[in-house]
């Protein structure tokens, strides 16, 4: 220990000698390193240089700044030196802000920004720091301008000057902001509590898409987990998923992502959360634009056509006409001559689209059925008890087939929306011959039912013909004839038998030609 103290004292004396007597270029680098090796507290060194080396202001400033740069940006110095430096924090801030006459104002400002953003120094006056930044901020451009504005916004937030912070953030170009955030995530998060910092909350409010893009970037590069990112986006103490708009946008981005970088497990988690949020929004009775913030539909192109013939967009055998409202303004639906405006229909369209996509699995279907279970049952007219939830028919028709309830789903369609049943079965079960045979029996029974004069026999006869046309594509002529009912008009079924034979021979001819072409190509290559 004695030797160490002796060495440190000699380092201090050598640094002192260089300050006093050396005139060669680069002296500040050597002197500052020896001051660091002396092991003396930063406060002692700063005060010593300021008190004893005032004759050459330029040289003194250069040595002092070189020493501060070596000390303040080393994280290992923070624990011991931070409490000692607090009394001199404003003085150090002034040193970084004053610069030397040979330095440009932008160069001085960059030094101040680095001190405020990257050093471990605390305890300085926020007002003083803001004042130093504001004097030179407009002279900065590009990346340094963004760093300066973000630093300014953080200081303003810490001082309660929220409006100034908002103005600074609004002036920052989106591209520059996104580049800065990728390298400075620590300023957006409060890691110990896993919440957004004041700056993070402001960015979420004013530049939501940029922050969500950052979170997606962190997720893809495994810098943060999906659960942690969701926790950051949730409103503190909120249990209402219908109001978590930022979280909804984030899980939508994951569901829409096509990079194949995000794991299937994470994507499935996002789908389940999105489904739960859409159910929460559908179940709420709140209809104000402010509380029902809308976002674009997810996977818009995947929504099945038959859904337009199912309540609330269509009912019975007739279709419906719906118009998408502007963002936040819901959807207007016209059915059976009546027009109805409902904010929840945007959410229903999105939920239907998710359930029509490749993300629809048994796990998702099971969760949908769990969420549907507590809801009021649907009456024969398609309305829930008390008119509470008329949307569940289409959701049951989408989810039941994935959990082994295909026939129940078809029965639901026949009961409430018979006109959609062929489109529904063609989309959902195009090659399931057993189900189509069962459907033929149901349609034939309804077509022959005469107990109710209002029963739409003609509709069911038309549907029966359409179903026969589809079954033809799944069978050979012999199989098709075997499936026909034992009783009935031969003239009714004859055109379908002829179509079956033509289709069969057309396929056989096509297969024969295909085989001949392949054989010819093989002979040519040999």
C-alpha cells in the first residue's frame, strides 16, 4: 500500500510538472492521464487545476477538459466519485458549455450533449443545462440536432416544462428519432420498475409508431422479451383491455410481420392477446371516438366472403351492405332496408379477419370459445338476449370447426343464415365429403318440409342443387349415384349425373395427356 501511495503521489507531481513547464503539443493528454493515475478525487483535481494554473487559460482548459473526459465517461468511477462531484456539478457543466475561443459553437454544444447524455455526472441544475443547450441548439444539424433535442426534451420533462419538451420532440424528424432511439433505449425505459420513462411516455404519445417500431426491433433481436414489452405498453393499474390502444397496435405488428424472425410461440401469444382485446372492445358499450380509437384492419385481404351474408352484415337468405367509416368512426351497415351505425363493427371485421387467417389454430379457436361462453345465447332472430351480443354467430362459425364441431357450425349457419351455407362450406370444408353428404341430407329435408307456409322451400331447393354441384367435384360418377336419395325425380338428378360423367372423363383425359407428355419428355432426354 505504501508503494502504491508513493506511485500515485509521483503521478500527481509529474502531472503538475507537465502543467507548469511543458510547452510541447499534446501535453494535455499526458498530464490528464497522470492526474487520473494519481487516484485523487475528481473534486480535488478540478479545484487544484482551477486554483493553481490560471496564467495560461487555453492550456488550463485543455488539460482540465481532457481529464474530465477521461473521468466522467468511465462508469467504474461513478460509485465513488458521484457523491463527491455533486457540489461542483454546475461548475463542470459551465466548463463544458464555455469552450475556448478557437472552438465553434456547435463543437461546444456537442460536448455539452455528450456530458448530459453519456456521462455519469448528476446533481447539476436542469435550468442551467437547458439554457446552455437552447443557446446553440438551432446551429446543430442531422444526428447531433436529434441528440440535442432529445436531451433538451428530457431536461424539460425533469423540470416540469412539459410543453417545451413536446415542442422539441415534434421538431425532431421521424427518421432521426428512430435512429437515436435504437442506440439509446435506456433513456426510454425505467428498467427497475419495467415502465416507460417520462421521455418514453412522451414518445409513445407523440410518435407512437416510432416507439412500436423500436419495440419490434428489440423483439426481433432478442434484446427484450415479448412479455416485458407488453408490460411496458400496458397502462399502469389498468384492467380494461379495450383501452390498451398502444398494446393493440404492437401485437398487430407482430401478427402482420412476415420476416419469420419472430418465433411461432411469440406470434401465437400476440394472436391470443389481440383476440382477447378485440373481444373486450366488442363487449364494451362505450361508443365515443376518443375511447374507441380505431386502427386499420389486420390482414384485410384474408376475410372470407361468406361473412358478408352473416349477421350483423347480412341475415337470412339476403346479403348485407356495409361501409367502412373513417378512422375512429365505426362502420355503417345496411341489412333488410335498415341502416345501422356501430363503432364495434370495425373490431368485429378485424376479429373475423384474424380468425380467417393462417393464425387460426385449435389453440386460438379454443380461446375464442372460452370468451364466447359467458355471453348471452343467440335468439332465433339473430339477436342476443337483451340485444347484447349479435356478433357471436360468425365467430362460432369460424371457431367451432377447429375444435371438432363442424356439423354444429353448419347447423348454426342453416338456422340463422341459410343463404350463406354453400359459400361457408365451400370455404371451410371444400374436400370433406362426409360433411357434404350430411349437408345434402339437411338441405333435402328442409326443401321437402311443408309444415310452415313461411318456410323458404325454394331457397333450400336452390341450395341443394348448389351442394350437388360441389359433391360432383369430390366423387366419381359411380360414387355420386350411390349418394343420391333412393326416392326422387330422375329428371331432377339426371343433369347432375351427366355433369359428373363429363367431369370424370375430362379429368381422365387430362391425366392421360399429362402422362403422355411426361413420357415423351423422358424419352427425349434419354
